[in-house]
């Protein structure tokens, strides 16, 4: 097999007089680079990965203004964490929900008096956390919304971002509004 120059260079020990075996042993035996990640912490994280989520349900309405979006995102992230969703997954969900809320505010609300409804709940046995963002705008053609944004477009990446961050994205559009359902697993 031919050597890949950049890969070979990156795998070499930094001390040329040291053998690869000595270098590997030194890496294995040194203290972790993240001192907050103790063996106990790592073990607890692995054990948590196999436990079902706690039962959780929350539903609230928010006026479709930009100022309300951060509080809604935080409330959902905190709810996901309270249900037992690991922090990295809860943070991914928060960003995806932010995209759905932004779309509801910008495109789905006929006025500031028509609220956006947000419902979130856990599905403990499946280790999933679900968020629904419901607006009351005029809806849109789902197939055109799923198009890839052109590199110089200002917007058009929200659905792609949501799909990259959560396990499943479902869009249901009707003349009465749009429901975006996001599912994130633990």
C-alpha cells in the first residue's frame, strides 16, 4: 500500500529518537488533556447513555417576535436536559429549534398577535425528545423548501441545518399553518 505523505507525517512521534512504541505508551499513560473528564465522569456518562429518558411534557405559546426566541430556545434546552437528554444532544436540539422558531417568526406568523405554539415531550422508552413548532401562517410548498441553498443565497439553509442536527425533521404545511417536528435521540 503506498504511503500517504501527509498522513505519515502526522503520525510520526514529535521526538525523532523515540520509537513509535515508546511514543504510543507515553500517550496512553499520560493524564487526560481534559482534567474535568475523570474516569468516574466517563463511567457515569456511559451508564446514563443506557437509561431511559424521564417523562417530560411542556407546551407554551409565544408572541412571534425575535425577542422571545432566546427564552423559548433556553426553555426547550433545559426541558430536554431535565428529561435526561445528554448536553451535546440538547445543544444540537436548541440550535435546530432556533431555526424552526426563526422560520415561524419570519414566515409563519401573519401578525404579532397570532402566537407560535411550542410543544415538547420525551418518549422515554425510545430515548427520544420531540419538539413541535406550530405557526399559523399560510403554509408553503414543502418540496420547494427542501431545496439546497445556492452558495450566495442569504437564507434557505434552515431546514438543512435542522436535518444535520437532529435525528428526524418532519414538515407539515397547510393553509392553516406549518408544524415542524424535530426528534433528537439521547
